[in-house]
């Protein structure tokens, strides 16, 4: 019976998303109130291919009081290159498992999940309520947030990180987030670091100062040692891909999308990623310390033994290397992000690295 349920929900391409598929999804839903809803039609509104294939659906049914009529579906990427990069680290299956096992515990705004299924050899399909249904505005890759918006995101990250600080360390149900798949992902990242960094820097052209080329390549050669250094902080649950395109806004408050990279990691890493990619450099420079102080204050309120602010600031500086690498590698792989937005986030992250002399505080071998 479980196999039949998977086969009814998991799809490989947009053409398989039909009214019959939607009816099967509802028939197998755990919410009994949805089982009797009748689907009368389904239209594919849009298809966007990146690290995953993201499909928006308009679904006609007779249960509009309890079920949205706009659905958002994620399946493996139709881009062969992106699919190759994301398949081994099982990014979409990770997000499926997140929504099935953890999402309800996460104290931040998230889309409502309608179905989440993954099966080895068959694929993965994630079905969410479309943000438009709730009147929310999705962020876009390359958006530049205001200082006020950034403060709201920092507040949410602090509550999220503090909520999981003890659970991530002591609860065995979270161990899969730092298990073999994550180690495989880190190994692939290290194995491909040098060629991807070289290609990415070449394609980035003047978005990255030539002064950063040599230390960036040295970092890539010694990436393994640096990753160990960056994993020494107190662990919690982290989003690990916190750029403006993975946010949404509802009633003036931020929410978080795309949990494919979720893992156990050092709390400040999300803050480094966010501030390096979501703010124009001139805005970041003016408000950075104020935002970091707010984050530290909230974290310290939950744990009075939290490290002092200067220690947090140094870890923030060190973790700035990852958003830079992530954006350069995204450019090197290609086909995963709109080019202009990718280049802009590389530019922002590179300037953050320079402002904080990040390469000088990484392990000496790097």
C-alpha cells in the first residue's frame, strides 16, 4: 500500500500533473477532511527550472473552504547539469524529509505542506500551498533588503537557532541532518572546489576584485581544513541557504523557503550568509554591527552562557567565506540562478569578504 501511495504522488515531469494526480494526492492525504474533496480540473500555470523544477498549479475543486486552489510543486530539475549536481547530496529528498519530520517544530513562517514524498529510485515530489493563496510576496534572487527588513529576518533567525540549540545536540531524531548524506555533500564540495572556483572567478569577471583571486583559490585547495574550522561552533539547526530568493513576506513579516540545505551547523553561519547576500554593501556597512548586536542579544537571552559579542563577530567574519563560495560555484555550474542576480550576490559577498579580511582569519593552511 505504501508503494502504491508513493507511485500516485511522485512525478517526473510537469505533464504528469493532472486532475487525476491531484485526486490521488487528496485520497491518500492524512487529513480525512480532504479525502472527500472532488477535483474537477488542473492547469499548469508556470514551470521554472533551476536546482529543482518548480511548477505552479491552478486546481479546481469543491473544497475551497479548507484547501487552497493554488499549489506549488517541486520535482527534480529538468536541467541535466543541475540534476547531476543536486542528485548525489539528495537535496530535494532532504527537503521532503524536513517537511515530513521537522517543519512543524520550526518557529518561523513557512509554506503549508500538502504532500511530501521521496522514494529511492523513483524520485521526490513536494507539494506546498502557493504563496499567492495566502497573499504573501515571494522574494527574488538578488533582491536588496532594507535595514528594517533585515532586522526582522535576524530576529526570526535568532529565535529559530535558539529553539534548536539543545535539540540539535541531544535529540537523536536530528542526527540524520549531519549524517552520511551531509558528509557526502561536503566531500563533493571539497573534490570540486578548485575547478569550480577557477571557472566561477573567470565568469564573475569584475564582480570579484582580482585581489581575492589568489586567496580564494588557496581556500579552495584547503577547503576541508576550513570546513572543520567552521564547524567548531555550538551546533543548532540552520537553513544554510538564507539568501533573499529563499524568503517570502506576509503581513510585513519574513518567512523561509527552500529547505533543501537544512542541516546541523553553527548558528552564526545563517547570519553571515544572509547579510552577505541580502543587503547592498553600503547598507550592510552602516547597519551590520547593529544587526549582529540584536542577534547576539536575543541568543544571550535564551542562553546566558552564550559567547561574548567579539567572539560571535569573529565567527561571523569567518563564515562569510561560504556565501561567497556558494555564489561563485552556482555561477560556475550554470543554469541554477538568473545570471544578473547571481553576479550581484557574488559582488556583495566578495565585498563583505574584503571588508572583514575574512581570508586572514581562516586556518593558516588555507
